[in-house]
C-alpha cells in the first residue's frame, strides 16, 4: 500500500462517521466548551445512544473549578455510553466534624468560604492513551489510568491503574494484565499513539493482531 494514497479520519471533525451522530471526537467537541482544565488527545471519542455532544457537561460531573484539579484524556481513547468522570469538586470536606458544605448555600453560612474547608489532597484525573472505558463505568477523582487499560462496563475506578491492565467491578480491581511486563515496556517505548495517522494506517494489521515485533518495524 502506497503511503501517498492513504486517507485517514479527520481528527478535527466532530462527527467522524458519515450519517451517524451518536459518536463524537472529543477534542473538537471540547473547543466549544468553556472548561479550561480539560485536555483531550486526537481521535479519542465518546459514543452515546442519545446525544454525545453534552459529554463535558453531562458525563464530566462536578467540574466547578475550586479544587484546582484537571482532567487529561490521552489519544485514541474509546469511551462508552454513560461513562461518568467525577471531578474532585464533588468531594465534601471531611477533615472536620461534618462533611456538610455550608458555604455553597451562602448568607451567614458563607463564612468561612468553601476554599478554607479542610480537604485532603486530590490529584488530577489522568486517562492514558488507547484506554477503553466501558458502558456506564465511573472514574473517581484522582484516578491515574495507564496506557492501554480496559475498564469493564459499570466498573468504578479510582487510584492508580497500571498500563495495559483490565479492571472490573466496584470497587474496580485489576483482574489481569493484557501483556507481560517486557511487552508492555516495548509498547510504551513505541508509543504508537504519537505516530502520524498515516503511519498508524500502515501499521493497522500489526496493531489489530498484536504483533509487537512487526509493529516495531513501523516505528518512525
């Protein structure tokens, strides 16, 4: 196959599938949102049986901004219908006697402000590259999800998930690794998600069949 005649999907196109509006690329969708604490890599998509265009408002919850945390979604991620990402602003302060957020109701309850409530440290949510998030899964504040991870339908995931793990259940548990340690190291070194779309197109047989040795021959 000659690379000069390759055609690849346009990563800036909101609806990448002709005549099908239930799937959107998230990066161009984000350009129409006001959130400044979210980044998304090319070709990551969301599928919804209703309207996927509300993903950053309906599926990314509690993104009010006062926690100062960010959401980073890598490239080539596939997110299934109803998956929910809970930002750290959802966390109630529990360092004192009560977890009730008085300040949000204002009036004489506004002092001290919510920013002064005792909170434990919560980091950004990081979703690596080539992550598949299944139907109605939930990603918790501070989750660190590695490259190549598969998250089962309705799983609830927090903490650190290693590269190429398979996670199921509530709470989410790693039930298997997709590859051995040596292969995972090779895949992360290849970082195929950073290749040009044309190179990815040429390498598709190796990507799909899992032939890592062949895949390495395409590495730029």
